[in-house]
């Protein structure tokens, strides 16, 4: 879209990203394995992408810091509050679809 300037694009992308993170925060019932199985990415992927973007801009952010930005709390705390054990079916779908290096 040529009518938007780079700064406007950045601001809109940032707003969409914040909305995605807020949506995922509100949907803590949706497990990461569900996201991976359906969409091929999860909250941890977002944290990794955030960290990579920081590194590209010469900003050092640890894995734990990036996850806390995405999860809104320390990752271990989020897991204790919200993450359940994956079912055998979920694990099977994940194994079939997961990316291979």
C-alpha cells in the first residue's frame, strides 16, 4: 500500500502485534500446541521473533525477557497457571506437522 509512509506502516504493524499479544493473553485456554498444530506458530515463536528483531537492531534481549513480553509474566508462571498436558492426539498431530531442519 503506497499511500502509507514507513512510519505509519510501522505504527499500524505495532498496533496489530500488540492486539495479537493481548488476544493471546485473553485466550490462555488456547495451548501453544494447539496454535502450533493449527497455525504453525505459538507464543514461544512470537517471543523468538521479537528477540530476533531486537538483535537485528543491536538490542540484546534474553529468551526469558522476550517470553515475559509475550506472556505478560514469567514463562514458568504462565505455564503453572495455564499450560496443561498435551493429549496423545495433540502430540501426534504436532509430530506429523512439525518443521524439520
